[in-house]
C-alpha cells in the first residue's frame, strides 16, 4: 500500500481544508511530520485511519469527536485519501456524524449522517465502486489486506504502544498477536478437531455399548453358561464368540420341540374325529324333532289358507274400480269450484260498472279496453304538464340564486384586492430582513468565538499557574537528584582504594603499583558506594532533568498559547462581551418579529392569490349556469303552450257517458276503474266457459264408474270401499309363507340325515354323556398340541432372531471397523492439538505453537534491526520458558547484552534503549505480518514520537535503519517535535497551532490549504 494524497476539512484541530501531497513530500522516501506538542501531528494519522476504516486508533475513537471545534458552522467535515494497493489507484472519501446549525433556524442543530464513497481510477477517470459504509469497508480491507487494528499496529507505530508491548508479560502479548496474525483459524481448527474427537469418543462408546448389550442380551435369552464377559471395547470376534455357541444351543432346542409337536398333532386329530361323530348324531336328533314340530303347525293352518285366498280375490277386483271413483270425485269438485268462480266474476263486474258511474255504457271487453287506453293517455299527458311546470319553477328559483351569487363573488374579489394592497409594504421589506439576518449571524458567530477565546484565556491562566508550580517542583527534584549523584560520585572516588584493597591477595600484583607485597592496604569506608548506586543516581538525575525540560517546554507552550489567545481577544472583557450579547439578543428579537411579519405576509399573499383564482373560477361557472338556465326556461315555456286537450278524446269520452278528466287525480282514478272493468269482463267470460266444461266432465266420469262396478261384480260403490280395506300385498305375503313352509317340510324329508335320525335308538342322556366324554378328550389333545406348537414357534423364533441378529451384526459392524480406526485417530489428534496427549511433550496447544513460531520470526526480524540501531550491543531473544504464574510457553522476550554477555529483562533497558528495542520490535512485527498475510504490501510506514529519548549516536543508528527501510522501497514518515530530526530529515510537513486552530505547511514553506 502506498499513499498519494490526503485532503481533509474541519477535522480534528484543522478548521479549514488541508491538502497533503505524500508523493511530493516523500519523494526521497523519508519525511518528517513536525510541530509542537498538541499541534495535531497525530491527527494527520487519525485522518488517514478514518478515511480507510471510519475510525481512529486507540481510546480517541471512543470520544468520536472528529469535527473540528475551530471550524465555521457551515464548513462541512470530510476526509479524502488517494492510495495505491494491488496495482490499482483508489480514492476514498468519508464524513463523520456530527451536528451543525440549521440553515433555517440557526439556534437549532441538525444531525449530519456519516457517508462513505469509494472510487477506483480506470480508463483515465474515477469510477465509483461502493457507496455504503459496509461495502466501502469490505472493499478497502480486501484491497489493503489489513483490518483497522492491524493497520494501526503495523502501518502506524503509535506513541508508547510498542514500548508497552516490549515490556508486557507473555499473556498480555497473546491477544494482540492473535489479532495481528489472525490465529483464529488455528482455534477454529482446534475446535473442529475437539468436536470431532468428542463425537468420536461418543461414537466409540455407543458402538461398544451396543456390542456389549447384544452379547449380554443373548446370554440372558439362552440361560446357559457361555464364554466370559467382553472387554470394554469388544471386537467383532469377541461378540461372535458369544453368538455362535448360542445358535448351536437354539438349534438343538428346535429339533426337540418339532418332534413333540408332531406327536401332539396326531393325538389331537384322532380326538377331534371321534368328537365330530358324536356331535353329528346329536344334531340329527335335534333336526328330526324340529321337523315334526313344523309338520304339526302346517296341518293346523288349513282353514286359514282358504280364508286368505277368498279375501285376496275380492281385493284384486275392487282395485280395478277404485280409479274411476276417484276421477268422478275430482270432476264434481271442479264443477263446484267453477260455479263459485262464476258468481264471484258477476259480483266484480257490478262493482266495476258502479265505480265508473251509473250512466256509463260499456257493453263489451273491446269497448272497456278502449276506455282504459284513453284514460291512461290522458293521465300521462296531465303528468307531463305537471312535471314541466315543477321544473320551470325550480329553474326560475335557481336562476335568481345564481344571479345573487355573482353579485357576492364580485364583492369578495374587491375585498381581496384591498387586503393585497395592504400587504405590499411588508413584502417589500423582505430583502432587507434577509440582509439583516446574515449580518446578525456573522455578529453572533464573532461573539461566540470571542466568548470561547475568553474561556480559553481563563483556562490557560489556570494552566499557567499549574505549569509554574510543576516547573518549580521539577527544578527542585532535578537539583536534589544532581546533588545526590555528585555526592555518590565523590564518595565512590574516595572509597575506590579500599575497594581495590579488598581484591588484593598474597603473591598477586597490585593493579596500581604492581607490587606483590601489600604492607598497608587501605580499608573500605563505613558505607561503600557501588557502581550500581552511581548508575541509579545518574538515571534518577537524567529522569528528573527530562521531566524539568518537559515542564519548561509545557510552560513555554502555554505562555505562547496564552499570548496568541489574548492577542486574538483584543481589549474585550467579560463586561463588554455581556453588553454585546444583550445588544445581539435585542437585535435578534427585532429581527425575529420582522421575519415573522414577512413570512406571514408572504403566506397570506399566496393564500389570497389562491383564493382569487378559486373565486374567479366560481364566477365563470356561475355566469355560464345563468345563461344556460335562461335558455332552458324559454324552451320549456314553449312546450307548455303546446300542451292542451284533444277534441277527439273529448267526443270519445262523451260517447261513453263520461266527461274528459281535467286533473291528474281524476285521470288516474278513471284509468284504474277502466282497468278493473276490463279485468271483470274478461274474468266473467272465462268463468262461464269453465263451468260448461266442468258439467260435461262430471257426466262422462259418472258413466265410467257405473260401467266398472258392473264389470267387477259390485252393485254399489260402498262394497268397493269394504273390499279395498284389506292390503293385497300383505295377503299375498301371508299366503306365500304357508306355501314356503310346505315346500321346506318336503325338502327336509328328502335329506340323508332323516333316515339316520329315525333309525338311531340311543337315548338322549346316553348321547349327551358320549359327547361330554369326547369333548373332554378333544380339548385336552388340542391344549397339548397348542402348547407343543407354541414351544416350536418360540424355538424357531429364537433361532431365527439370533441368526438375523448375527447376520445383521456382521453386515453392520464389519464396515464400522474402518470408522472406528478413523474415530480413534480423531481422538488421538485432538489430544495432540489440545496438549492432553502424552505424545505432546511440550504441552503446547496448536494456537500456542503457531503463535510461538510466528513470534520467534518476529524476534529474529527485530534483532536484525536492533543490532544495527545499538551498534551491535543488543539483540532480542525469543524466550520459550514458562515464567512464574504462567501456563503457556513461547511468547517470552528477553534482550541479550553483548557487553555483559548476559540476557536480561527488556524492562531493564534505559529510555533510549527501550525506544530502539520497541521500534525494532514494531518493524520486525510488520515484516512477519507482511510475510504471513499473502504478500500484503507495506510500502508506507509512520513512526509516532520517541526520538527525543535518543542521544546523538543512537539517533544516527536509528536513522541508518530508517534509511535502509527507505532504500528497500518503503516510504517512512516520522512524527516528532525534536529539533535535531528536522536537521536530519529535510523533507516533510510542519503543523502549527494557534488560538483559531492548526495549519499545515510543507518544509519549503508552501502552505497547503
């Protein structure tokens, strides 16, 4: 990955747009991002990370305060980054979520949503690739090959993080290494293997339990001694050693049961045949006695059969006469109904003539129908005339109403014009109100910034007091530490002779004079000072000096900030700002009143225009309606004049003795009466015709009945009714029953048992005793046979079931041997991976082993860097021992000192040495991660602070390593406020802060805005 350009606006401490061209500043491969503490150097790296991942490293991301507090309210916050990865050039632009003043109401805040846009440069132009947060994140991570945490640990080497990583315990290093190297795959593999082993152990246990259960169940079924108990995990042979003898026992039992069953069946067959013969004799005796009883009953019913035949004959002859009697009854009923209908029709005709009038002469149906038609036509004409007059009255009333509505609409339109003229001066004031609003917004913003400057000035004054107190404390600590060190050096020099004398021995030369005789060796002092005491005092003095310098630098920065803030504030005080605020509030109230008046006027004007348009449309509609109504009223008046009485209708009504009706009610009444007369005349004609036909039908049906009586031998109709009281079907059925009984008696006598039963002379008691004896013998033989068959079936079932179980066992279990082998292998592999197997002599899990191997590679790469930085003195050593309180090995780290030829704890390194070791470890970690993540391109690298702890020689060695990184094709950005770094690295960026925010400058003084 290589960076090209970075642009941002209103981000972090930068209130305005900032443009950084990494291709220009990093042309030499190494550049410096310099500036005082708190200016915003690290914020540039935050912008890089935010552009790529939408977040910033470390705890700063929790605050989510990405928008600059120095930015103007209308300035949008965004970050845009162009970079190359995997052979393509990308551009990503993001904006965070933040709040800005509303454009309509500056006193309210509007929430801006976060956005993201990813583009790629193709065919000479930028093409969009993703617009959603999730899609942009996924494509960037795929292009770079690193997540946000990995990027912030490998590309950006943050302040203090790797110093803490260097001095951390192995268990504290493990989470970070797992994230960077993505060892979750090893944990997934371990979980999969453990799941497989767990399933394997369960499966092995299930198979073994099934085999043991099979053998034990067979033992219980056989009930005879079989081979000894099975092992914990029995084989196929172990189980078959139980099944095979069991099958032999069951086959022997089957042969015995079969022989017993054959004997029992023969005995049962003989007993059944004897019992059947005795039962047959008893059944013949019972059937003979039933036949004798049937013959006696048939002879007693001879007279009944004669009576049945007589009644059946009379009933059949009467049935032929019954239909003619029914037809005559129906004809007589129809004649009576026709007579009644004729009388009713004559009465209705009289009523109809009375309704028309006594002088009316309408003799026929035709003349009645003509009268009805003329009355209906007269009623229709009168109804049409009445409808026309009603419509004429309604239209006249509507014409008057619409004329009045036109007059009212003209008045309303005139009132609208008057109100619009009154609103014109208020509308004319709108441009001035808008200009005053802009001026007021500018004044309020200037007042807000002045208040912020005043607050900042108060905070800086408090900070200056604390900084001066801290500087005085640091100066006191530094002076006391220096005095203590000088005292120890003086005492050390004074007691060096006694220390040398303590090392002298007889016959050994003195390291000072060379003599082997030591007559007066010096004695050591009361409290000797060791080199370690001097070194510790020097370290304390150096630390105190650094703290003093840091306190002094902090004080100078606060004083500079205070001067800048005071200069920006000018001569304004809290009182003057309060007065300005009161004046602004007054202007705001006045402006809000004028703005509301303009808004109300504009709203009312729009309403007036809309209302005028509606009234104009209504006026046109009313005018068209008035014109249409006048034309309709004139046309209808002509139609009314044309309506009148017809002279021919007048003569026709008078010819019938009636007057022409002159009202709608009279015409309707005449039409109804004429219709009733037509209906009465027609009904009278139909009634006379129906009565004549009914009389003829009665005569014909009476002649037919008399002929049927004579033909069937009856003298009166009453005799037919008596004969038909008997049910023919019941008589026939009863007679057939008598005949069927006679036939059944003859059939029974012809059967063979009749002769056997007549010749059997044994008594009933003797036959009953013989049957009881035969049944007892047969039942005992049947029970014995059933028992034998049951035992045979059980023996067959046992042998068949055991044979099937043996066959099924071999068919099922032989393929499982390969499965069991694989399952045992899974259990063994899981034991190795989880360090529970004795074969895992190092007791390391798969994840721990992988992390240890990767960390060893990190230590090797880091040592290469550290050897160069420390001029060959130090190198990092991978420690695989298990420390106190630790459970895992492989993540320990120690430092080897070539001067003392000893390895020691990394926490024993001094500040500068610790920085070099931390930097070497970070570079080594980046090399290893790049090598393990499929060729991740790490063409850009940023190192944040730490160079201030190096002496000139160590700084030179570190710069040498950075030059090697640059020579290897990487672009290295160093972030530092150390002055010497600016002399060592000519190209770079300078960040400068001020009370109004930070600005970015290139080293050649060209400002990038």
